């Protein structure tokens, strides 16, 4: 605590905080030191330490101006006038040379040597004095520990404190043991934290739920009450098990939507569908908008798949405005899944392509082909280019730059030739080499060199062996025949 006080004062000295803020911080520190709001005034504190200090303590206090008395001063006087026999008794229990701060805490919280010896006798001879002080603060005494030991619990000091903080009492434990004989200390604390009580346990059993300890704790965590279980069953989900109900609570499933769902045609909805709807944000309003757009008689699963794919009734209307008035649910979902936006459709239409074949348009998006790429391909010298040709360009990674470089080599080619070149891994440098060896080589022959792995090194090897006047067709035959 003194370190914290010095840190606050240093901040004032450096100008980091104002004196007013420092005063507030020191007050908070004092409150934390006293702990549990047990003392609401210095007068109460002064009176309460009488059995631990000598008469000189009170003589000094009495001689002072009351306005000058502060908590820090009182603590200093406690240390100054502590009864020597108290310090000796603490030392006899194994706690000697205590820091002033710890000694004052022990006195404020009435840590008596007799109390310490009783705790030691119960198997806690190595306990730190700080934990003993916490025992006093939270009401952990020898009787409490003994009762717990009789119930089979040998706890650490920290666990004992937690038991007291969360009111894990022996009567509570006895009630819990009627249902589960072997419950860990940690789970007992969790039960108290999450409001598990013997009455609720009994009601869950009456409802047919034989829950494990972790499951029972989850009822508290997720707000699964017996009343909620009854509502689920009253709604028609008689066979709902604990896992189903837990999912409902985790995902915030509201049973109030059932009436709305019945009004739009879903009278026998399954519980797992209701859970999926909540997970993916499928509301009765979401479904109704699609029904108004013509998507009726669809299953809950289909509407859920719409939500997963990012499909909305607004998007369906935008497609309709472009001219796609008879979309199937499956096609609509595919378009949403692959990001076929209304603007993309318009651009495809503006470039002269029909929207009748939506599968090809969807494939464009699947292969990452955008409107800019399509426009660039259209600028090339390909007559009557079709979307399926452009898709092939995208599939095989054919760039506009590749085609332009091919033009510079001086070869005649079709779009199919370019695709075959890409399929067989032909690059520009290979084609240039082949042109140097065979100036009249055709694009089909270059494709053949790629298919049969005819490289410039292979041709050089043939020349070294004396085959200097071979045609490209002869080279291809030699390679196929595996002569060399």
C-alpha cells in the first residue's frame, strides 16, 4: 500500500495529476485498505483497536487537534504503540518481522494469535499471514473449515475464501450432495455464482432432465429456467432435449415468432430449423419479403441458405428490374454466393452479351473475371467472341498482355490456339526460340512442341549429332519415336 501511496504522490510532484485527484486516489486507497466498508469513520477504527495498542496510543490521539487526524497518522500510531506481547504472540505463531502495513492490517481485522493457532491445527500451518487476514475479512473460521472437512473437502486458503465470498455453505453443499455425491469445489462455487439452487435442481428432475453438474451450471450461465423449458414444451417441442434448449438460449431463439411463421405458411416447423433461423437472422419478415417477390413454397432450409449466401429480397428486385424476372431459387442463391451484382450484370449486357445464359455469367465471377478484363479481351482481334471463350481465358490464366506479345511474334492464331498454348504451358520465350529455329513454324506446331516437350536444348542436341536440316515435323516425329 505504501508503494501505491508513494506512486500517487510522485505523480503529483511530476504534474501528471492534480493535488485534488491525488487526494481522491488516496481516499480510494484507504478504503481498499480498510476493506469491506467495515469501518465508516476514523473514530470507529480508533476505538476498535483498543485490545492491540497501549494506552499511549490514546494519549497521543487525545492530545491532537481532531482536524489533524488522518488514516495514515492513525496507522503510524498503531505501529508505534502496538502491544509488545501481540507482536511476540504473532512471532510465536511463525509471523515475525512483519512489515508495518501488514501488521496494521492484522490489527484492524482483529487477527488474534488464538485464531491463528486454531487454523494451523486444522492443517494450515504454512498459511501466509495475508491469507489469514483475508480469512478474518470474509469470515473464514475454524468452525467453517471443520464443517467442510467433515463433508470431505480439504480446501486451499484461496478456495476457503471463495466459498465464503460466494456463500458456499455446508448446508448448501449437503443439499447438492443429495443429487451429486462428487462435486468439485470449483463447481460448487460456479453453482453459487450462476444461481443454481436445490429447488431448481429438483424441478429439472421432475421435467425429466437428469443433468450432470456441468450441465446444471450451464442452465444458470445461459438462463435456462424450468419455466423456459415448460414454454418450449407448450410450444409443441415435446421431445426437445437439454442440448436443443441450450442452443435455443445461446442463440436467443424467441418462441414468439412461431405465430408469425404460422401466418406465412409454416405450421409444423422443426426445432432445429428455428435454431438455424435465429443463427442466420432469418425472421418471418425476411421470409415474407421473398414470398411477396414470388418465392413461395420454399423450405426453411432454403430461406436459411439465402441468408448464408447474402441473398436479400432487395437484391432479387434489382435482378428483376434488369430483366431477370423468372429466376429459380437455386440460380438466385448461386448468383448471390458468387457475387454477381446487378452492376456486373448491366456491364455484361452493355458489352453485347445476353443475360439468358446465367451459368456462364456466374462462371465469370467464379474465376475472378471482371468487366474490365472482358472489355480488354473484346479489343483483341477475335471475331464473335463468346462468354465461354472469355471464361476459358480466366480458367487458364491467359492475360491480355500474353495475347499482345503473341501478335508481335507474327504468328496466325485463333482463340482456341491461345487456350491450347496456355493449357500446355507455352510461354513467349519458347515461341520466339521456335521461330528462330523454324521461321515458318505454325501455331499448331508450336503447341505440338509443348505437348511433346521439345525444347531449344533438344533441337541443339540434334544439330550436334548432325541433324541440321530437319523440319519441325521431323523433329516432332523423332521426339515421339524417342530416337534420342
